[in-house]
C-alpha cells in the first residue's frame, strides 16, 4: 500500500479508531494503583493580601499542599516568569490557586473546600485597560501599569504625515474568547524514589518538564513527562498546563501516591488563560488620490494578573496589525496592561484575530469613505514579492494575494453581490419592524500568518531536534515532542517519513511524546509542526534512506535557520518569521431587522499553505478554524464583573455547533515553500485569523453601519441601528 504515502492524498487518521470507539485513554481514564484526587482552593477576590486561612482537621489519608511544600522555585518559567504556582501571601485574580486538598474521595474533598475560610484584606483592583492607563500608583507589579511595551517603525513617518491630504482614524475593540476544549485541564503525577512522571493533556511536554524540574528542584533525568490523548488545546494547553502539572507532582511527592487533578468546567473557565481582549487605534494618512502614505497604530491588550505569554502575543499582534498591505511609513506602539483578572495567554492565531479585525475593518472604512470598491482598494496596497514587511524584512518568496482574491471573487460572486447589497442598504436605510425583509450583506478580508516562532526564536530559543529510529523488523519510529491535539500531526508526520523513505505508512510508528525518549522538538504552537518538525523528520529520513541496509540505528537532526534571514530583536527589524501563509475569506449574511439575529448564508476561503500534506486533514482544519472564528465574531460573549467571569459554563458561554454555520467552500492556492517538507507551510492558525472581519464587514454592509467591536451580538447590532450612520458609511 505504498500509494497511501503520497502527499496530499487523504489517509485514515492513525488516532481515529481509538477516539471514535472510546478506547483512547485520557487523563481522567488513566488508572494507577492507589491514585488519589486533588481539588484546588482558589481566590474568591480579585486583589488582596491573605491574612490567614482557617483549615479544618483532615481525615486520615488526606493532605493540604501549598507554597510551603514547594522545595524549589514557586514561579512558573515562561516568556516573562512572574506567575506563582501557589499564592504566596497575596492574590491577584479570582481563581488564583492558593492550595490543594488531596485524598481518595472527591466528594469529601469538596466538603473540605467548603469548610475552609480565607481571611483577606482586600485592595482596590485594576479591572480594565482604561483603569490601568489612568493609574498613577497602586500598580499590580512594579512601577508601571503594563508588563511590556514595544515600539517600532519604518520609513520617514513625519515626512509622510506632512505630505498627507487627509487622515482616517478608527478605534476597534475585541473581547475575551474561551478555549472551550472538550477535555478540561487534567494531569496525573506519580512520584516514586526521588523521580516523578507526569501524564496529561498538553501541547508542550518540555515546557511542563521545565516547570516540574524548577518547582520540585529535581535534575532533568528525574522528571519524565508523557502526553496522553488530548481533547483539544487551541493554545490553552500551551503554557497553562505547567500549573496543574506542578500541583499534581507536588501532591504526589507529599502524599506518596499517584495524584490526579482534573478541573471541572466552571473551574476551567474561571481560572485558565483566554484570548487577550484588545483596543486598537489606527490612523491612516492618505494622499489626495487616496493612496495610504503612512500609518500610526496603537495597540493595547489586557494581559490579566501575570505576564505569562503576553509579551510574545503582543509581538505577533504588533507585526500582524499592519495587515497584508505595503505601507512604507509606519509607527507602531503596543502595550500589555496588567489587570486583576485571569491571565490572558496563547490562543489559536496568537494575536492575529485581534490585529486583522482592526486592520481589515479600517481598510473597509477607508474604501467606503473614498467611494472605492473595497477589494480593488485592498489590491492597490497588497504586499508584493521583493517588497518588505512591516518590520523591513525582505519578502523573497512569491505572494499570491491577487490569486487568492480572484479565487474568492469567482467562488462567492463577491463583486456583484457587494454592489447589489450596498445599493439595497443605501436605498432602504435602517429598516426595522415586522414584515421587513432581511438585510443582506457580504464582507471580505485578506490576511496572513507568520509560520514559526517570532524573530529568531526558532534559531536562538527553541533549537528544535527530531529523531528517527530504524528497528530490526524494518519499522521506523518517529521520536519528536510535537503533540497531537486534534490537528492530525500523528498522521501527517508519518506520511512525510513514509513518502521520503518509500515505505508503507503502516511501517512508520508514531505515538504521543514521552520526554524520556523524544528530543525537544519545540512546542506545538505557531503553525510550526509540519513546516519545521516535518522538515527535520524529512531530512532524517533522507539520511536513513542512504543507510537502509543497516539493521538498527538512529538518525537525528537539529533545526538550521534558513539562509538570508536576519532579525534584530532590539529594534524589531528584519524577518519576523521564516515564512508566511496567506489567505482570504468572504462571508455572506442576513440580518433580521426585528430580532437583529444574524444568519450566515455563505462562507468562502482561499488559502496559500504551500502544498497540503493531507487534503482531508486540511479540510478539517479549515472547517474547524472557520467555525471557531465565526464563534469569536458573533456569539462567544465572555465578560468579567469585579474580576469574575460571568459566563462560567457551556450554557451561558455559547460556542458554535455544526448547525450554526454553512460549510466553508475552500480553495487552496498552490505555492510550494522550498524549506518545508514537500513544499508545506503552516496551516493550523491561518484559517481562523481572517474570519471575524469578513463577518463583521458583511453585517456592517447589511445594516449600513460601521462595526467596531467583537463579538457582533444582536444587542450590539440593535444599538448600532439606533445610531446615526457613520461618515462614509
């Protein structure tokens, strides 16, 4: 069955049968002899000093675990390391872990939790970007209201502004988004003989390993981390799992038995990381003919109570916010503000959805104000091969944005529908009342996603490694720490190796990563698994093919930074990413003028991901990403009051189902990347980042108003339709 190995041709996913049949062993299913359970005592207030804790006596076999039980560092290693594993005398957000209760009966643990009394001296919390900006003291950390700020530019900004005939200025806001993975955060740890093994749901086994080593003060050889089948991640299982992993490991060390920690849904929503809320201001300076000469962009995110990954999310957001447009004069400033709310962190798209919503709506606004066709206006500013990115990096590879736009226009009939709906909206005005026909609109967005770690992260920070092992029976084993989180990597990486070696896929073995056997291939994030780890495995396979007559041996490869790339991290100048994937979306809607409900009647996408490794897996990634993006755009409302999430279950926090949106009509635009395996680039995040602006643009056209906020709920539409029309709309 060698033909199964051909790249692009769909094959049966290797993890399908176990999951479909219920045979997959998730963390909650795993049984070790004598396993105890753990529950977490969490802060009930957003900001306070802990004065004392009244603890009830524990039954035999039950234990408390807190800061005093941490033999090593109580701070989680991260991009900026500031978050404690356990609260140490104070709390900074509702849901912050204070201690664990460990024992054999979960109901007894719940009863004990209910009997604990925490006495606080509460302090005035900072609960928004605006409150952080206005603060003159009383900062959460240090002497500044933000964890990090960045500024970069391009060209001669001041000269371009002086030459401009007029300007257009907008402000855009986005809210939280919950990961809503099917499997909540869950870990099981077993401490035996001075060494610990941690099993669990995660994206980054080596990040978990680093945290456990630091907290338990153990040598690397005494910490083993094993990923189990993981019921979704979306970035929520990137850095956060280090907290429950350390908690479970410390509990096992103290209790002398295996300990399992599984969050319930309410606990997961209240306490775990979210997509960053944002406020983005864009001011574009234009020539008399309507050419954009310069842009001034101000980005603010709500990072929550600890920095976590906010610095690197903010970097990507800052580079993405310039969009797919070649503007020669730029000034970009960005801030990640500290607030007394749950920590914002990694989420699929990593700042891209916030950035492209703002830029694409801004481009739509400018085109309407100029009386120009929105697509034609965008085309006139597209980045081109041979040009430079917002950070001045040479765009050396083909950029097929025009082909993407053409594909979208043809498939959706965007041009004629946009003209028709715009005319209808202008003539009918703000139609309301019983009997009124649905208001129709169509919107478009263009976008990219930088594949791999930002800047020189792949070269200087990750330094990814991968191995192949040939066994005596002729099978080949993949040894890499890339995690399967539903995206199909267990299958895709096997296909790459099988194709390179010319052997059946069934002869390639690949299982969930185990740090005792797999080298550190870097985290499963940033749309890097296939492009970077897949290429390492391809190179391993090429060497193995030349040594095939040997019975048993291993081949290893380390990441080599592509020639011609450079990055100055101090000035944010150069190639921000090794390569880019490009895309576009069109969304068509009907808005009920009575109920203000929105029905999506069509979704189209065109994507340049290099060459697809498996068409069925690609289609699944696109469909899932588009649904997640439309959920973010339209229905996923998550708000905080006094620092506490109001929507704390999957009834009050609505996520899309298969019945909510039509299937995406997607087209792939071939554009092989020579550094990727068989021409592949990144896929996982690209189809999500541009969906929201296309939806918002469609709704805006339908109601004759400019949309400046996500999500676009019925309540928001009602308020917009009660307002006077915006200038230019």
